[in-house]
């Protein structure tokens, strides 16, 4: 059912057989794919948090350098 729906959406770009094979592979290995994607996203979030912390630290230092009138 799902492969037929995808095949209808990608009509002309991929054959129905190719879509069916890709859907089957996802269902067989989907948990592994999702786990790897989760690991990747966690590392991306970590690096973004570090970058944000670094920017906040730089802004705090810059604000301390300005004299208060």
C-alpha cells in the first residue's frame, strides 16, 4: 500500500519496482537508519549548543569592556 502511494507520487522519476524495493529496505533497516539519524542529530545539537555558548561568552566579554555612563 505504502509503496503504491510513493510510486504514484514519484511517477516518471522512479519505477514502481525501485520504489517498492526502497520501501522494503526502509522497513527492514528503518530502526538502524533512525538510530544513526538520532546520533547525528544529537551531535549536531551539541555543536550548536557549544557555538551558542561561545557566542554568549564573547558577548558577555564585549559588554564588560564598555564603560557604564
